[in-house]
């Protein structure tokens, strides 16, 4: 019988969320004019720490007993889901308590921040430095995930279950805590290098830090109204593209690159597929844009925005309202595909789309070749060559089918809530569900609450990969029923 202390894990995560919210006050010595906002961060942060401490102190008495591994994973899904909703609620409080945003808007900004989406309802031209930093810091931490950050500091018997439940498929090192620390170290190194590169390119230090955090986390919050396009700088765009591609690359592949194993990293199917997609989509998009802005400018905007959409970062150099429908359609496809599994990116993920295409190819091959021909398809991960077996195919098809159904349902709902056409609705919901953050003009300070709620649901489902939300919600309801029965 294995003893599973859910409440203790929840308590630790609640304490950590409180610390993350409070962390933003660290910039006040540099911007003392924002000192009046400190209480709006300290109050919810300390409240979360206090509540987490109480759960750690008294929650240990409540335990689950089970010898079933699946039951342990189901409880972990429930814990992860609780933690993310707690983080969203606590994360929204500084926006709401300070009067920056209304309640639903504050929740939306918090969801968009933690899930690394980047859709925003704030007017950044009138937003103080502490809130600009807070939004970027939320995305930086959200890219890693709450559980990974907790494991880096405190690990326990249930850490592996929680780590898997949050959507981290790979262990980079034999020890889970070492894995978390390795990922964090890579993240910090790239943040320092990215910030320095932005400064060299002429971006102010504060903006450089915020943009580096959001580029690496494939988040997309910007300190400027027109995003990266505000700077009109080719060098800044190149730095951003590099950081976005780093952010969308599997952490295991990044570790290979840092160790100098370039050839091994280049053989990974996901990496090759990423560059094939860019080589295919960028010229097509540039050709579509060339009629209105010339081929040179079209190629520049196509490269940046295609990389932003595929990496699910959400930075932009231009508005999309006047783009041709063909280019908009390509952007929607890229946002649906998304980045790498085991990275900070969202979307269907490159590996799943690659596997779907391989399955289609194998199916056609079976129909064309003699029945006696035997084929054992494989693909290459950072850990080595892996067989494409029936279980992998079933899981991939199930996820892709569910994802596309949600995409269609969400897009249709947006046509109702916002009164827009289907093309704009598909673009906006692909951005929300893929945690991208690009907008065609539907999301902003004047967006109605119904539209924001639909997009929030999409962002949460996209960040936690659908099934974790569904199973966590289901077993959470079972827990509530059990508690209500025992009280009776």
C-alpha cells in the first residue's frame, strides 16, 4: 500500500505560488514610483503562503491509500489542476486589487500569463513597470510549470507523478531533482544571453529582460503596444526568432546542443520537421504578402511571424487585419501545429503532427505494397530511435482528434460571442488553444466577458493538454462527493 499525501503537495505548491507573486516587488528599488502597488502583490502572495502552510501542517492527516498506479496518477492530475486554478486566482489578484483590470479581465490576464499565451486586455502604454515585469515573470515561470519549479526546490515521493501530470514527458537526468535543476540552469543561461543580445541590439535593459523572459517561455507579452514591430529593428527580430526557436525546442534536444552533440540533435525527427515546416510555409507566406508590401518586406514579415506562430510565442511585427486570407490560413495551420513536446510551447506539438503524417504515409504504403511486406516504422527522439507502435498511434490520434474538435467548437463559439466571421474566430481561438497569443483584433481592453471566458477555457485546455484537465476535474468532483458523504 502506497501512502499518497495530496494535501501536502498542494500546500507546497500554494506556498511557491505565493512566493512567485511576491517576487515582483524586487524591482521596486529600481522603480520607486511604483511603491504604492506593493501591497497589491504582498497581500495575495502572503495569503497564498499562509493557506499553503496550513495545508502542509494539517493536510497530512488526510491521505489516499492505493496500490493502483493509475489511481496515483489520477490524484496527481487532480493536484496539478487544483494548483493551476489556485495560481490563476492568486495571480489575478494584483491586477484586480490595484484597479488595473476588472475581475474577468484580471482572470484573463492571469490565465494568459501563467499559460504563456500572451493575449492581453491591458493597455501597456499606461501600465506601470511593476505590472509589465509581473506579466513577463508569470510567463517565464509558467513556461517551466509550477511542479517543475517545486521539484527543483523540494522533491518528494509523489514528485514524478506530478511532474508527468503537468506535461513533462522526459527525464533528462537519472534523478528527477537533477532534471529540474538542469532545465532551470539552461533557462537561466538562455535568459542572460538573450537579455544581453537585446541590449546589444539597442533595446533598453528593462524591455530586454521582459522580452527575453517571454521569448524563451514562448509567451508573447510585450512592453510595447505594437510588440516587436515597435522597434523596427532587423537585429532585434533576429534575436527574437532565435530565442523563440530555443523556447520551442525540446529541453532534451537543448541539452544535447549544450553538450556539443550537434549531429545527434540534428537527427531528431521533431527538429527536422520544424525546419521543413518553416522552409515550406515561409516562402508561401512571403509570396502571399508580396502583392501588398513587396517580396523583400514580405519575406521578412513572413519569417518572423511564421516562427512566432509555430513556436506559439505570439510576438508580431505587423497587424493581421489586412493580410490576405491565404496568409491568415497558413498562420492558423502553424498555430495549430505548435512547438516541440517537452518544451515551453503549446499546440498539437510537432511530434504528434509528424506521427500523424507518418501514419497516413504508412497507411497508403500498405495499400500499395504487397501484403507480405513487413514494415516497422520508427522515429528519432533525443533519447534515440523509438518504435511507432499501436499504443503510440492510438494516443496520438485520440489527442489530435479531441484537439481539433475543441478548436472547431471554440471557433464557432467565438463567432457567437464576438459577432465576428469564421476566419477571424478560427485565428483567435487557434491562438488561445495553442497558447500562442497572436490576435487578429478580437482580443483587447474592450473585449466582452463572454469572449474572454471562451478564450480562457481554450488557454487552460491547451496548456494542460486537455486530458489532464478532464481527468483532474472528474476526480476532483469525486473527491467533493466523498467529502460530502462523510460529513453526512
